[in-house]
C-alpha cells in the first residue's frame, strides 16, 4: 500500500514539474551513491586494518 502511495506521489510530482522532479531525483540518487561509495571505502580501510 505504501509503495502505491509513493508511486502516485511521484507521478503527481512528475506531472506538475517534470524537470524539477528530475533534478531532485538525480540529486537524491547522487547523494545515495556518494554515501554508498564512502561506506565502501571505509569498509575497505577496516578490512585492511584487520589484516595488519
């Protein structure tokens, strides 16, 4: 049910302002990618620290 509400809200936002919604989604996905990249780097440092 929550997923359907999220899809409906996304469609509404796309309908109202397609370019603004695209910018917002792009920024969000970029931020998520940055966090995942940082977490991966820190996990690598942790594993290297265990090997020492």
